C-alpha cells in the first residue's frame, strides 16, 4: 500500500498559466470546491472546512450537526447556499454552506452513494452507486445515478448496460454547464482492466459518446462554468482506479477538443487532488491539491 504523504499543498491554477499556493499544511486535506464568495470548501479528518482562496487565512471547520464523517465527494449548489456531501455511512446529505444542521437525502439500504455533480438549476444530483446486495449486474459494479436534492426521483443513468451501451465501472459523474450532458469516467472501452476514459451521456440515458482516446488513464472530468475549458486527472497507462500519491498530471483542454491538451501540470497526487468540481465561477481558475513526497 502506498504511504500517504504527510504534507498537502492547495494550489490555484489559471488558464493564463499562473499557479498560486493557497495553503501548505500537515493536515490531510482533499477535494476543493470553489464557492461563490471565493472561498474553498475541502474535506479533512472526516469534516468539511472553509479556506480563503487568496491564501491569507487558515482552515476553518464548518459546523454541521447531524452530519456523519464525510469523504472527498462533495459539491456546492450553483446559487451558493448549500453543500451536498457523501458521508462514510454511504448516504448523501445537504447542509448550509456556512454551517448548520445536515439533512439526509438518500434512503436506499445496501447502497453506497458517492456524490460528484449537481445540475445547473440545483435540482438534481449526479452520483455513483455501488450496490452491496446484488441488484447490479454484476454485483458491486459502479454506475451513474441521478436523484433530486429532495431525495425524490432516484433513477439509474448507466445501470441498464444494454440500453445505454456502457459496461462500467463508472465514476466521477458531473453535469455540463447547460445541463444537457453528464460527463463521467468509465472503463466501457477498456482493453485492459482500469483503463478509464472520459465519456458523456444525456440525462435521459441516450447519446453515449467517448470523449478521450489516450493511452493514459483519465479521471474526474470537470468543465468550466463557461463551458469553454475542462480539466481532468490523468494517470500513467496501466493504473487501476485512482490511487493516491503517484506521479500524475492535470490536463487542461479547450472544448470541444478533449484530446488536445493546452496546459499540463505534473506533480505527485491522485486520490484527493481534484475529485470534485473546483472551477472559479468565472471559469478562469481551478483549485487542486498536491501531496509532495
């Protein structure tokens, strides 16, 4: 097993090539979201934390009564007031972004829910489901599902493999800025286990399309709010899953071309670096985490 790095660096990178160090800490932080007030929301030690993006402040815990320990899958409502988070009990929760009581959204027993996206109108969440009770075929195959923020209309998006053309496993599902597509990583076209590429599918389960065709393994596609660029995490060929603390790269592309990289950031990281959307609201910068040796 890879030993987790004791150091973390939170960076903000710009489309103009700038890189600003926001925080260096011994606390293991992961997965920044960029809020409407130019603060970052991250997770560490099973909690959610707030951090000023200009690098002038320290990590501040977000008080969330009723929220179980969380993982690195959390997103922000587009209009700002709500955090949606995945907890270690397997369920999704919503809570005020500045702190307050959490409410559970999901109710399906025997299912682990891993949150990755929210629709532009704030009404629907995109998550990855892993069913423990054999409902999926084969059991435990990760697939994309959508659910209302009120817990209603929980429906499979890629679960019906024959209808959608996917084989899975899938991960990192996120809406496009116009809500017309859900982007995700999938091993549907893999000729060896683990060779994930980026795909998209319409919210009604039609129109599956492969977006990347590289020899490397591609994870966590994040489209800028303007829809002009995207960033994703890329591992060396032969990597299985999205492990931590490896030599990896962040690839920035100018849409609609997902294969031509316009900027490449090489560093040590992986799991926790950019699991969730982290673009600034104007689509010019994004946040990520490095785990130096």
